């Protein structure tokens, strides 16, 4: 799994001009699933995100987790994280998981995140989504497992 997280002040996702998910302070998670991914990887990354200390404490140090600040998650499926641009000018997505497998792991990852008592909103798997966010910092981190 490949994940790009962005610390945000607020974010929302729209499909067909309608907001289908929105959060206040927290993390937007862009999640890519490869053919080799497993439920164990999803569990590991959900735990990592729930404990990652990327929010400022009262001394302005990144020392607090999303749970510590009662933050929220917006999780967006993002197969393009597995784009291979090494040959030619058109990305290949050969390493991305097929639709059904990726959707299953995406939903499983969401359940894993919810198990940490974090408010979770999500996009619509496979849809053309429009994401609006106010990046905080900016803090953008890539996680691979």
C-alpha cells in the first residue's frame, strides 16, 4: 500500500457537485492499493496513521497524534499512486490492484481506522472526485508498506 497523508485544517470531497465527505482538522489520506497488498498491511498503516505524531503541542513541536487532538480522517482511494512513468510519457498502472481487490482493501482500511475511535469520512471508490482542502503546514508525508 502506498499512502500520501496531508495534515489539514479542513477538507471535503465532492462527486457530481455534491459533498459526500468532509472533515475539520485532521488528515486527508490518499490510499493506493497494489496487487501485492494484504489486510495485514492495511492494519499496520491504520495503526501508524492513528499514532503518527504530526500535530503541534503547546510548545509548537509535532508531538500529538490525530487521536490526541480529536482529529478526523478523510480517506480517498488513489490508484494513481502506483503510476509507473519510467517508460514513455503515458503512465502505466500495471502495479495497481484490480478494481474489486482494491475496493475491498480500501473498505477494510477504513474499518481499521474507525476501530481507533477516529471520525472517518470517505470518498467514493472509482468515482471522479473533486477534493478541496486547506493544507496545514504544509505537512505531507508518504507511507509505504
